[in-house]
C-alpha cells in the first residue's frame, strides 16, 4: 500500500469526528430510556419523583446533544444546516443554561461552518456569565455574537488569545470551546475578535 502525504488543511478534523461519533452513539440509548419511561406510564405505574427525575435528566441530555452535535461536530465548508435543526439546538441551549438566546434564523438555515462558530462562541460567553444573561446572534458576511449580563468574568486569558490559536495553552476541559473556536475559525479563514466591557462581551468573526 502506497501512502500519500496529506496537507495540513486536508487532514480530517479528528476532534470533530470524535464528537460526532459520541453524540451519534448516545442518541439511541437515550431514546430507549425515553421510550421505556413512556411504556411505564402507559402500564399504569403511578408517576413519582424518581420517574420525574429520570425523565427530566433524559430531556436535558437530549438537549445538550442537539447543541453539541453542531458546536463540536464536523462542519464542511459547503454544508448548510436546516433552520429547524439550528433552532432546536438554540432552544435546547436556552433550556439547559441561564442564557436567553436571541437568534432569528433565516428561513433557509445557515452555513454550517459559521453556525458552528456561533455555538462555540455562545459556550465561551456562557463561561463568562455565571449569573446568566442575554445572548444575541447577528448572522451575515460577518457574524457577531454578543453577551450581556450584570456580571461578566473577563479575567480569562483565553479571550485575548482567540485571534492567535497557536498561542493558546491547553485549557481545562470546561474551557475547550476557546481552543475549538480559534482553530475552527482559522480553518474557515476567519479571524475572531473579542470586545470586552464591564457588562458586555462581543465576539465577531
């Protein structure tokens, strides 16, 4: 077998492939649990706090997967994401976080690459808004994702390194979205700029 060297920009994105595989494999067992809960309810078993807790946990897990499949999954440059899928991910994030997300998705959806950047940006903003707040997304030639809150944590050095992905140190797992946002933006030929104020952070790319 003859192996041909692959250019860096043509190599598969292993992190995105792994995320897509994990999300895909988790959908079936979570669906099975949800179906099992429905069968228990149909059998006449009285609903109690235990079943309610399981049902809420399954719903929350499914919500996170909807969001993560776009934020962390593979995104081809010529691929679009349907409005319904993107809106479902946005609504899911709103249910599982303290963020109110204002994003009017176009009827024909959005390019998957920039949409992925926007979702990663939302995760970055979430890390700086411990008390929650409002996030607005403006899509276009240049995308803008802004977060507003009464309390902004702007002491994270990763904000200043978003425009230089090669300089970002290995972050803790909870902040991996900063590395992914910077590297994915570079892959798409975009620069990430952060404007940080006392009560507002805006990311543009």
